[in-house]
């Protein structure tokens, strides 16, 4: 992949600089509270927890502030982890952030729960990759440990196109960004292209320009259940949105709660 200053860059390399600005309307505290509530509902005593695809670490940091968890946050993008470590320092938190592919977890310890939020699992391009993710995660969970992750559905992509496509914004540190978004319903592929411009102090002149193309595979509930069926996880719950309502074919975002057998 070309990584010069005007070409296409790897996912979440240049986007890392503006990620928190692009996500400023996302309520990460609510998301952390949701994960906290799920863990307490389905595990007797979750203490050691692992975030997969943590991005710039917002959820891990909110959970750390509850002062009842030991939190490790991991992401494939070194630029996102760099931002997460900066926030960890600024907020005087104790999360251990590591660069790591969730398809190849290199951890020398185990956890009571692992979680991944904000459709990171949709970056897995096919059923085999999702299966690898599920099994890889199981290998770092203790007996009875939880895996919690969300994914978005075709219905969500169809609805979201209207507001995601042609999105434009500015950040406080002189970046301008544009998002093009399209959904290929036949292949269940959602593509987002970000064009990111670094502006001079006049906030007009473009000093550098970057682009990133993000492809996500969009899974139906039934497709995800069929993949999970190939593992030894027990399905504890499937929630729709951010409440504890049961997910169904109409859900836009589904949070799965899986549990390792207690005698694994
Ligand atoms: C939509 S962002 C979500 C980030 C964060 N969870 C949040 O809520 O802000 C998707 C994240 O998934 C990460 N990611 C994608 N594929 C990955 C993989 N194979 N292993 C680990 N992280 C991955 C990206 O680097 C990116 O940070």
C-alpha cells in the first residue's frame, strides 16, 4: 500500500489524529457503563479485563476510572494506541495499552472478560476471520470468562448511509475531513473513504492530504449465530442497542455476550 503524503494510507494511521474529533458525539461513558453492567450481570467477579480494538482507548479509560478493574487495551493501529497512551497519561489512569492484532493475540496472561465495541468486529472480512477472532479470544479467557462484542447489521448500513455519506468536518487543530460512504447490499460490504487535509494556520491552504479506505463486512444476526455455533462458547445474551432488550432481525447494532465453558 502506498503511504506517501498524498496517497492512500493504512486504516487508522492518519485517521488517528482526528479520530476523537470525528467521534465527539459518541457517548463513550454510556458505552463503558453498558459494558460494566453486562459484565456484572453475567460474571461473578470480573476483575481482569481486556479491550480488543480499543482505538484511542475511551471505553477502557472510563472503565479504569471505576477503580474496580485491571484494564488492558489493545489495537492493531500503533497510531491509535499512541493516542490512547497519551490520554492514559493525561487522565492519570492505569490502563496498559498494547499494539496487537485481535486475530493474533500475544498475551502471557488470562482475563475474566474481553470486549470489543463500535463495530470493530465488522472489520473481519469473512466467517473464517470471525471464527479465528472467537477462538483466539477464547484462548486468553479463564473458564467462565466472557466475550462481549457488538456488530452492525445490514439494516444499520442502509439507514446510516444518509448521514455518513458526504460528511464533512473540521477539527480544532486545523484538519478538515470528508467521508464518502457506500453500502453494497449484495455482498454486505460497507465502505467508508476518509479524505483528511492538514490546513495551514489560515485554515484554507491545504498543506498535506491523506486518504484511508475502510471496508467492513456487515453480518446479519443469523450469520453471526451460525459462526458462533462452530465454537464452544455458550451464548449468554444478545442485546439490541444500549439496553437489555433481546436482539432480533430488526436490530441495528447487536451486542453478543458469550461465555467460555466453566470446565474448559
Ligand atoms: C471503529 S474503530 C473503534 C475503536 C474503539 N473501539 C472505539 O470505540 O472508538 C475500529 C478499531 O478497530 C481496530 N481494528 C481493526 N482491525 C483490527 C484487528 N485485526 N485487530 C485489532 N484492532 C483492529 C482499528 O485499528 C480501529 O481502532
